[in-house]
C-alpha cells in the first residue's frame, strides 16, 4: 500500500488547463447559435433564440448539482481506493440525471408557457421561442447525463477527456446549426434541434469516455450511498438557488439606477465571466484533490491541495485584476458604441477589477467544500451570504447609487468566504474522527 504523491503545481496546471478550454467551449455554444441566427436570420429570430437560450441556461444551471455532487463523491471514492463505489456513483447519478431530464421533457409545455409569460415578448418572437424550445427540450436527458459524465471525469482527474467531450458537443452543434439554418431554413427550430442532437452525440462520446466506469460496481441501491447522493444534491441545489437569487438581485439593483447603468453593469459582468473560465478551473481542481484527500482521510494531503490550488488561483486573480484595470478601458471604448453605456462601464470598471481579488477565496473554498461534500456547510454559507448581501445592498445602494450596488456585490463574495470559513473546524473534526480508508496500492 502506497500513499499518493504530493500534489505539485505542474500537476494542478495539467488538471486545470483542459477545464479552462472546456469552459470556454461551453460558452461558445451559445455564441455559435447567436452568430448563425444573427447572420442568416431576422431580428425576430435572433430575439427568439435569445429568450429560449436564457430559459435553458436557467434550467441547466439549476441542476448544476449533478456535476458538483458527482465530482465530490467520485473524488472521495477514488481517494479511498474504492473503485467499485466510484463506478456505482457514476451509475446512480446517471439514473438520477436521466429521470430529471425526462421530467423536463414532460414538463416542457408548462416551462415554456412560464418563460413566455415572464419575458412578455411580441407574438412573432414567442412563436420562434416556442419552436426553439420544443426542438431543444428533447436533448434534456442527454444534457443532464452529460453533466454527470463531466463531474465523474473531473473527479477521476480525466480533464482532457472532459475537453474532448465538450469539443464533440460544440463541433456537432456548429455543423448542424449551419445545415439546418442555411440549407434547410428551419430558423430558431433548426438551432434548437441542432443543439439537442449535439447533446445526444456528446453523450455517446461521453459514454465511451467513461466506459470503464460502467463496469462491475458496488450495489446501486445501497441505502447509505443513496442518502449521501440525495443530501449532496439537495444542499447544492439550495446553495445554487441562493446564488442565482443574488445575481438576479444585483441585475435588478443596477436596473433601478437607470438603463445606461444597467447596460454598463452587464458589460462588466462579461469581464467577470471571462475571469471565471480560469479561476473556476482551479476551484474544480480543488474539488477533485480535496475530495480525494478527504476520501483517503489524509489531512496533510488536503492542506497541500488547498495550498497549491489556492496559490495558482491567487496569482491568476491578481493577473486578471491588473488586466481589467489596465486594459479594460480599451476594450470598453473599442466595442461599446452607446456613449451612456460606455461611460457607465468605464466609471465602475475599478469595482469590476476588484472582483477576482475579492472573490478568489470564496471560489476556492467552494471547491474544497464541494469536493468534500459538506452539504450543510455549503447550504448554510449560501443562505447566509445572500441574506447579508441583500441587507448590504438595501443599505448601500440608496445612499451611494451604483457604487453602493457594486460595493454590496463585492461584499457578497466576502460573506460567502466567511460562511464557509465558519464551518472549517467542523470539516477538520470530521476528517480526524472518521476511520481511515485503505488507499490503493
């Protein structure tokens, strides 16, 4: 029996860079849909795709727990050397994802009706939105199962396979978008159908990529393991809904400051999204390594994982802060035509530049607590953070305008970190008291 080699910065980078590219590829799926529709469709078609795509983004973000819980539980099983359990985790999560995906298909008409009611688009836009929605919804079981496969690949450290999985998805999607819109002239329905077929194609590749995980495994219906899966998914869902509410509140708070400020804030959020491609990769690496250390009940390995992934994340966050501070103005002046929106984005750019520095601790701690599946800590920290953020915004925004909106937004990241740090002693106590599991030879 041997212990795992200490985590190095080189190995962390090897885990992280495919995740960066995979996340960038994920983002380009929507960009390709928009670009094809914008080039070959009408303004109505483009608006319809936009409304439907936002609806799917909300649905799929809401079930992001499928990826997160699978990563943590898999990493722990791998760290404990329990390969049969790792395989069982994959199969259980795939069954859950398939069931949720089927439920989305069955509830599709209700979801579509709700989305159209909320967006209040014109009649011709609503028709295009419905066409896209009902074409794409058939891909939901494949998309959700793909989340599980992504989580298992991260949990087992196979991030290059994760990148290949996403490349297959994007390649098929781009090819079918071009075929269905430019040749068959199917409009928004063609975009939705292309994405749905691409999700099934990616699932086929994903099943091949995890074929060894579909072999002999522990019993799927083990009561303790099913409870662990349910608890992890439930708590991460609550945390995700709290984060969604917080981001929605930020957008709404900016909207109360005026249209130009709302537009400027939206521009700055894109800067933050770009930084997330890189910084989330280190958080994902922390999930994998912290989960494996927790599964092995190795305190030193856990602390090493936190240190190495954290160092690289902090260096990257400093780089992004300087890049936004020094180069953000040029980007804004070059690409934002509306003078009011441009001025608003330039005015509040320093707040945006501070986000990577302020948020990096919360993101890394998220990775650690997700990897170790500390569900109650994740849930409680999320609820505490969003509550404290709302109070801060209600105090600061009326007094300081959009500066107050951004100050409260940054404090939200601080509250998330504080909420998780408060549970650190409990995590260490669990690590020390649970009986050690044998490591793989």
